[in-house]
C-alpha cells in the first residue's frame, strides 16, 4: 500500500503491546524474548513510526517492501525485514534526516553497527533491548532508504526461495538492453524535436516534444534511477531557487515550459541540443548507470508510484497537460520490467503476473476514457507491491 504525507509529532518512546507482553523501545529495557512473526511485524512498524517522527515533516515516504531472509545461526530461523524509500525535498534535507536519526537512535541507547557519513551515507544501529536493527542509507542524491530488520526467529512455514545473484544479474543485463533500445529511439525523437524547434510551427514542435517525453518515460527512471543523467534529461524545477526561471532548470521539462509559455522557438534550440548530448552520454555509460541488480525488483512498482506522486499531483506538468499520456507510458515501462522478471515471478507465484497484466490493461483503459484512474492505479500498485519480496536476492 502506498503511504503519502505523514503528520509528524514530537519523537517519543514507542511501546508495542503484544500477546507475550510489552516491547519498549527505550535504552533501559532488558533483553526481550524472541518475538513471534506477528509481534516482529508489529515492532517493525513501530520502529518505522518512531523514525518518521524524528525527521522533517517535509519528507514523504513509500513503503518499499517486506522480505524474509534465512539465518545460518540457528539454522531453520529467519529474519524479517522492511525497507522504505524516503523522498526528501532536497539532498540537504536528506542529510539532515540522517543526522536526526543518528541523534534519535544513539539517544535511545542503540548500538552503532555502521556509520559512514558523506554523500552516500550509511547508518545502521541495533537496539540491545530487542535485537532489532534499524538503519538509514543514501539511495541517490535526494532519496533515502529506511530499513528495519528483526533478529532470527522461527516461522510456521517455509518462505519463498530467494533469487540467486546471477539470476538477478541476468535481469539487470536484459533491462540494460531494453533501456538501450529506448534511448536509441529517444535519440531519433530528440533529432526530430530539434528540427521542429528550428522551424516556425509551434504545434509541430509540441507534438515532437510529447513524442520524445513519452519515449523517455518508457525508460522507467523512477526513484532517482540514472542519477544526474535523468536530472539533465528530465529534471523538475521544484527545489531550484528560482523555480522555472532558474538557470539550472533544463531538459525536456524546461523545453515543455517554453513551448507552452510562448517562448520563441529559437531560444529552445540550445536546450534541445543539450538533451541530445545527455542522451548520448547516458547511452555510452549505460553499463555503469543502470540501477544495481538489488534495486531492480523495487522498480516493478516504483515506476507507477512515481506516476502517482508526480503525474497525478501535477508536479511534472509544465503546460502540456500530458500527465495521463505519461502515465500510459509508465504502464509500458512497468510491463516491460515485469516481463523481464517473468520466469522468476512465475516460479514463485504463478498467478501474480497474469493478474498484474490484467490490472495494467484495466488501468490503460481507465486512462483512455479518463475515468476511475486513481482507483485502478491503486489496484495495480497493491498487486505489484508483492513482486519485490518474491525477487529478493540471497544475502541482500
């Protein structure tokens, strides 16, 4: 389920009342018994809630995925983990969140396991009272990952077999080939856009822009994928000091703004050329720029989560009003990635992929008729949220 803006209160000690007693997230609590699975999941949620209370109210988050990993000591036990993607309004706000959680967790008496500061910061702590670990890490320039994991516990069932690293690597290679094909098409689309902008027909230039924008959307660059390249090709003005007037606002969104705000076509030509250079650079650096294999399962549902956050709220609309068309392109990207994981998903939950395809087709229809879009999008996201847990890599 997708969670949006959270009303944050002052940080406080969190108490979880479970069937076996009370778990208290406080530095003075003695070691507690190993929890049952329901108790562990309740504690995970409370650790998550406590962390959210300690950071800025401007940070939004989406539940990423809950996974189960096998423990070696003792054999036959498992650790339950939950990971949440956080979206601060800026890299500075993200760094402040890490600092706030460091202060919060050390103040509660948690032990520091890892503390690596800097642009790619990693902070991992362990609560000695429960054995649970909570951490925060930098996913990209303005994205964070909050993670909570339980100690090893017994389960009344055998969890799904984790995906092997080499299987995940094969999917990453296939996705890289998919993106390469999309970028090749985007190169042609940007060339056509350049020709249109060099002319005098604004309607033709607008149509060429939309074609290029939809092609880029089919890359599936959600949650900071492709980093600085994505920012240069399709960056937004939110967060820039001067907004749409900022000198650093560039890319396809800046071109959209100019096309729909009566800017002379000729003044947009350098912007189009700059996009072309960035597409070429990304195409050449694709092996290194493609998201890590461990992150790709999250993209199965994060692409449409981004559509919900950005297209449905109008944050990406610079004048064209193309949010629904762009969401349809996001559906294309989601289906492509879903099918790249096809055999791995089918082995673990054979009914999931057909159900997801049916739900995606229903969403396409809703987009086409402009009716029930939010309801159908919500249904798709609930289905797709199951995929990452089934695609967890061994040891990740």
